[in-house]
C-alpha cells in the first residue's frame, strides 16, 4: 500500500513539474484582413490585441515586418499576468494586394521559441477622380 501511495505521489509531482509555468500569449486574432480599402481614405493602422494568459510577466522583445512598408510598434514594458496589450501595425497603403507578416519575438512558453507570426492581408485601391476638365460625351445625337 505504501508503494502505491509513493508511486501515485511521484506521478502527480512529475505531472505538475511538466506543466508549463511562465508567460503565455494569446492573440484575439493573428490575421487582420483589411478587405478592400482606399488609399487616402484608410489610414492603414490596425491593432493586434493580446493577453498574457500565463503566470509570469510577458515580454515583447521585438516585432519585425517582412518589408519596410509595414511598421509595427509594441509595448516595451512587461505585460503582467492577466493583462492585455496591443501591437500596432502601420501599412503605407501602397496600391495593390496586401500580404505581409509581422514576426513577434516574446518570452511566451506556449509558442515555439517564443515566436508569433501575425499577418495582414487585403487590397488597397485608388479612388478614381474625374476631372471637371474632361470632355463629356454628349451621347449618340451629337456630332
């Protein structure tokens, strides 16, 4: 009986030792779809909201974009357990399709090597402006 209690005690201790303690990050969403947006109308700013669901402070060590057209900003101070934060992304609104990745480096134990890949996608359109100087067609009756 003592051996059984000892074995069960060791199993419980072993299982609790394997439970991950530390900072854990959870994003509300890891991809933001801009949809179809217009240059000059949309600012290009979006925010990725996250929470530290772990039991130690979360550190955002760095955030880098896949190109210079997207600039991420992130909190420099530790995020306490249970607290939230945001990573803001500013896209420069170049016309055409958007498909960019922002790589976030953290101390989170629930992400491989603490790395999280955030994505933005969509299409930037240019509003066509008609000049008042353009010649209007008068229709089929005019010659």
